[in-house]
C-alpha cells in the first residue's frame, strides 16, 4: 500500500530545500504505529529549536504527536488513536499530513492514550507500549522554562525532583513532588510571568500540559464521612444514617 505523507517546513531554509512530500510503501494490514515508526526512522520529519513537536493529521483530525529527536524524549510518539489499528482502516487512500500546532491551554487530547519512544519501547501484556515519556517530556519542558528565566524557588525544586523520580520510574514519589506545587490563585506557582517573551507565551500551556499528564496518577482524597474516595457531591452514605 502506498501512503502519501506531507509535512510542514520547520524553517524558511527547510521550506526551500525540502522535501515536503514523501511516499511510504507498507502492508495495508500493518499497524498505524509501525507506519509512524518507519516515518520517524526515515528522517523525513524535520524539527528546529522553536518547532520541536509536530502533529500527524488526516482531514484535520490529529492522530499522533511526535517530538524532536534532540529533545528530552527523543522521537516520542503520543497517539490519540489506538496505534495497533490497521493502516487501511485508519487512513484508507487519504493523505497523512504533519503540521506544527501550538499547544493550547486546556487541550486535553481526548482519545486513545498511548505514549512511547519509537526507538526504545517496553511492551506491556496487551502488546501496547507503556512508559512515562509523556510525563517526562511535560515536566522537563516546564522545568526548562523556569531554568531559562532564572526561577529557582521551592516549587522549581519540587518540579526538578518530580522529573528525577519519573526518569527512574518512581511514580509515587513523583506524584508527591507534583502535589507540593500549588496551582491556581495568587502567590502560587502559576502566578508568575516569565521575563523571556518567548517563554511567557509557552508557560501557561506548559503548566496545563504538566497537570494533564500528572493528575491521572494522583489519587483522589478520601471522604471524611465514609472513608471512600471523595465524592463529587454530598456523601449519601452519611446522609442515610
């Protein structure tokens, strides 16, 4: 099966030199994840210091995000669809296009969630890849912004410790450090405006992304009445007594 792939240039020089279009020949029943792996390994996608994350789309629908090979998580691929779906079912005869999209505050990336490096993968029992690459990438990006702007308070120390724990697979301690960073409100971590103009535009999105990937690891507090996980509304077990 022939797959046509387009990509957006990462800079003006890349726009002139290219190529910005390529064809990949792969079995129609091969998985979408294997196609992405082949595209990444071919070197077709290009990145720069200001364009380090690119989104693969079909008819405007984002299917995968790929990070620069020179970043903190080289060639991390983060899917919003199941990467094991056959190419013929997902793409058909349509073009797969890659664009640099801005990270938006509150963008939750709904869909099938699976993050992994296309070069170094650990297989789970289900055959899908399991890693903390997305958590590491989001934490490292937030830390980079703080470091470049010279911020070095206790909140930054907690973020740095969180990153160290994630890199060793120690998620419980990483979550503890995450919870040491208060968010939302005056005098809290996100009540800050970086002096660097380029980082100022990225800070809010980086915080939102960090919360997005870390919060699922955080257990909900327990109800003081019944001892179960805290309810969204009143404790009906307590009211029924």
